């Protein structure tokens, strides 16, 4: 019986854990920040915006950084948290955790 309960508990948690690893944002449109707020975020970070679009339910900023490098930034639509920064030629991208790790090195 204990084994069954443990397995069921694991299966109940598994989909939630998988969703965290996903790049999709699942937020009702009513809870989204406006595009102007995304543009402001880009300006505060020194990025020049070429385009702001929606991809997989997240905002995506296409533009350049202060050094002129092409970048693509994935932003959570309701919190405006930067989820990933990908530079041209960087196929893996950099998550928020990766960038925060740079601060501690």
C-alpha cells in the first residue's frame, strides 16, 4: 500500500515539474503586461528593439544589446521576468539562472 501511495504522489507531481522545464508561458491574456512595458524593460537593459512578438505564450524581444550583438530575449508576459537571453550564434541560450551565476563568479 505504501508503495502505491508513493508512486501516485510521484505521478501527481511529475506534470508540474515537467511544466517548469518547458519554455512555454501559460498566462491568461487578461493578466499580461502591455507591450509598452516590455519595450520599457528593453530600454532599461540597454537593448535596441527590432521587434516584440509572442512565441509559445511568452513575449519575445528581437534586437541588439548595447555592444551591437543580436539577441533574442524571452520574457514572462505577466511578471516581465527575463526567462532566457539568446545571442546570435548561441544555440543554447542563457536562462536567468545562468546569468545570475555569472554575478557570483
